[in-house]
C-alpha cells in the first residue's frame, strides 16, 4: 500500500511505511506553531524515522527551534519572491548519517563540472514527443513498473495517473511508433507559480538517447508559456544521469535530503536542483 496523502490541520502531508516518514508537502501558515507538535506525534506514534518538510523560509525558525535541520533552500520559490526551506528531522541516527557521502560528493561535483556544456535536447528521427493523456495511462504504468520496483507515489497505478492528470500534474512522453520509451512530469502549483520536474523514467533499451533532456526542455517551455517562475527537481543523489541532465540545463544545486525517499526498495538521498524560468 502506498503512503497516504491527507490533511493535518489545514496543511497537506504524506506519510506511511514505504518511505518511513512524514512529508509536509504544503504548509498553511496558520498551522505553523501547532503543526510542529502534531507532526512529531504522528511520526512517533507510527515509528517513522524522519519528518521532511517543505516550508516558506519565514516559517523556518519555528521548525529549526523544534529540532529540524535545513537540508536545502530554493530562492524565490513562492510566486517568484519568497524563498523555500527544505527541512529534515530525524528519529534515528542511522537515517540521519549519510551512508554514501563520497558517492554523493562525486556526483554533485561531476554534474556541476558539466554545467557549461550544451544540453543538446534534440529528438532523433523516428521519435515523437507529446503530452500524455488519460488514454496513455496503461502504457505509462507499464513503463514505471519496469523502471521502478517501488516509488514514493503510486505511479504504477493507471487510475492514480489519470487522477493526477485531472489535478495538478502534467505528463509528457516520447514514443517510437506505438512504443512509449520515456516519461516525465511537471507537478505544478499554480498558486505558487512553481513546478517540480519529476517522475522521469526511460526504458532500458532507450537509455543514452538523451530523451530526458528533450522532455525537460519541452516541460520548461510549457511552464514559461504558463508564466511559472521557478522549476526544481528532487534527483536521486546516487545516480549520475539526472543530476548531470539538470546541471546541463542550468539548474543550481542547493542541498541534499538525506535518506529521504524509497525508490526501488531502498531509502535514497535526494539532491535539490532549481532554476528561475
């Protein structure tokens, strides 16, 4: 069963055993003071080992005074003006301490060294790029099932994909004939004018063809047309590919979320990259 998304007070959270955490996805400023205690209680009563919170920087002191640490920041995140802080609070020393610090450093340094290189987002002959729709959900779920054994959200479920299309997530795909080869999404927040570039998946036979770069460039163009201000991603810290892709597209690294997310059955650390559109 996937982690559940629900309201705690007026704020939106996700929590469950898959990621073994509580994720404060969207803070209602009216909740700040009382929510800290509620998050602690929820985590401790369920035996979760981390709380991950994405909050306006002006709310950060309330959380840091309660034992949270700043893991990343994104400037001008909310409506192109207010900064965001990504915070972590740990209830387990093993989860707090990065298990692959050298790997994380090497990947960040390698990605940053390629920041000046051209991204070259060109689709090869024989491929088609387009927005994905309800009718594509079964094919999308098949790709996600092949690429990810587990994931923090139920993207293996076609019904979930259709539901998110009707809500705030825009999906794109590249096709070779009738074969869906790669997918990505933009999780949009219209009232904040920011979007998370996420859910990238490329089938093994199509890796190395630059499809993720093509998808990212297309998503950015659409977000600019819709007058979004900030794009960001939460990329796997143990994988060179997506970190390099975002660095090449002009994104800046701003921190690492330690042992934050369950992907393919393992809690992985995640790097934050951001870009002003």
